[in-house]
């Protein structure tokens, strides 16, 4: 078994090399730069608002969450940082005063406000390090110092968006506290993340599981393996992980990470309020107990089950070398499974706007319009990308011959002005035998474009076209690295 452990460690390292010490230090300096910039802003904010009796620690507190805290990040990964604030700082202050201070800060390569999201966020690039700065405004007049994000008192009198924001940091602290003694936690989580990304099932906004969800599932397995004598062997736990998930009755089970004395009570409580359309339930381990997998739908759940079954079979046969094989490396398996139609979605700058931009002789005016269009495009593409999973559900529901519509390629960025998606349509057995079947999805897609209100931008447009197998092969050969 030690030999298999070494094989898995080498596989993970070859697919995702460890980050260099120099890059780690660069990330720490970027976070220090962010802290210093916000400290300077907080001092000015306190003075201008007559809050000199407070300290900067009473005004805001930064909490790092996600892959950076867990130690499973890459050199291109962003850092998730939550800015928890007192009652005097709301979203308006965040996107105006805070954003302006960041834009004027040292080493700030990019500052982009994205207000039209479930959680307020500012995208930053500090000395080449991408950072997502989220905000959670509490009802406290003074934040306690020292600040404990797991303290239940900070959850009082806040709206749903703030609860979602706070939970990201609370879950991170909870997981780190309960996995500190689990030596296999980090390598197991790293391998699971590599596998999920390679197999195209990583990302909550696409209807699959994101970093938080995979992390909770790994911790859940370790918590329930305390009496397993081989729990410290990575190869054993990888096999056990996929075996457990493959056999889980997702339609009926509720997974909670609460201690045993609270686990049954928590699951029974959520069972009474569970929505009928929730395909999977994985509760946060901290209050308020919310479902982290609410984006999983019938389409993505079917895809997840297929990949979990494949992974379980490979691990049972000790075929770890095939586990993380990129699923898009070869297209032939798609055709064998009956994927007969493909839908190509494109969101890009409008050609007429690009032509008009090129004709402007005033360099300053052209540069200003170009920067404005880039900001609009970057802000909107995330919102559109998160809605793409809804297209698959709508096509499956309203287009009769379609048995399954799967998002194959998640946000393939062609360049800074264009993003692409590929959907695969698998027809019912009866309809798949018809050689000249034409799927009319145009009315449905037109409704979707209308709901997205893209016509207000003017710079961009969203369009779709159907691809034959031959056209898809050509697209695949051009865009997918084998």
C-alpha cells in the first residue's frame, strides 16, 4: 500500500506541481499590501465620520478563505478574501470609497467592481496576484478585537447575502480546525480537485461541486473513518472516497458534518424545509445550516454519477494512472454515448462596436471607450457564465427529443473579448435514429438573451449556433489541447 501511496503523490505532483517558496512569499506580500491599503483607508474613514474612538480592527477584519488557506492552490489560483465590516460600511461604501482607495493603492494592477452578484465582490490584481475581495456588512457598531468568525453573535440581524459571505470564512475556519490532525486531508483534497477539474465537473456555478463542496465531502469521509486502521494511507482513502460517493443515494440523503449528537437533529431539521427540486444536499457545518450544493441539477447530477462510477471502478482496480485523464482529450466516447447535436454559445464584443472604436482618431477617447467596454465585458461575462447551466435545464424541459443537455466546456476564454461554451445534446433512443432531425432551440435562446438584458450594454452580444459532429470535431481540434 505504501507503493500505491507514493504513486498517487507522484501523480498529484506531476499534474499540479507544488508552488515555489518565492511564489508563496509573493502571495503573502500581496495580502500584506491589501491589509496596509485598507488600514490606511480605515484611518481616513474613521476621521471623516467622527469615529476616532474606534480602532481599525473595530472597523473591518480580513479573513482569507478557500484553496489558499487549505494549501491546494496553484500559481494561477486567485485568493478569496472576505472583508467583514461594522454597520457603518455597506455595499455603497464598499464599491465607492473602498474601491477608490484600492485603485489608488500601491501595486494595484487591476480593480474591478462587480456589484450585480449574489455576494458583493471586487476583483483585484496586486503585483500579479489575483484576489477576489468579498464583503460582509454586520450589524455591529464595533467589531470585537480579537475577532472570531465562528462566534455565533456576528450572525445576528444580517441579510441573506451577508450570511452567504460570512459562511465562506466560517466554513474555512471550521474545516481547518477539524482537519488539523488529519495528515491525509491536504493530499486527498488536492487529488480530488485535480480529478474533478480534469473530468469537467468542477465549479458550483456550472451545476457541479466547487472547492468548498469537495472539501466538505473529504472532511466528512475522514470524520467517519476514525476507526479505520488504514485511514492514513492516501491510496486507501481515495478508493474509499469514490466508493462512498458512488453509492450515496443523493435524491434522499442529507450530508451534515455536525458531531454525532447533533447530526441526526440537524438532518431532520433540514428535511422539513428541503426544496423539492434540490438534487443534492450537503449542509454547511456552521450555522445557519444551508445547502452548499443547491446549484446541482438533474443534468449535472447525472454527469457526476457517471464520473464517480468511473473513478470508483478505476480505483478498485488500482488504475490510478487513468484517474485524472482529461475527459476532453478524445471526443470519440461522446459519439458512442449518443451525443449527436452540439450547441455553440458565444459571448463577445459586438463587431460594429469594434469597427466604430477603430475609426476614432482621438487616442484618449478611444482608450477611454476601450477601458469602459473591457470593464463591462468582464463584469457581465461572470453573470452570464453562471446562468449557462439554466440553458441546459430549459432545453431538456422544453425540447421534446432531448434526453440530456450537458455543458461540456465551461467558459472557454478565446481572448479578452470573447468567451465560448459548448453544450452536448443527447436525444432519446427513438429520436436519435432519425438522420434528419432539426432541433428548433432559437425561441428558447432568444428568451434567454432577453432575460439577460444584454441589449442595454451595446458593446457586446450573445449568440448561439448548432454544430454537426464534423463541425464539433473541428472546433475540438482547434481549441482543446490533447
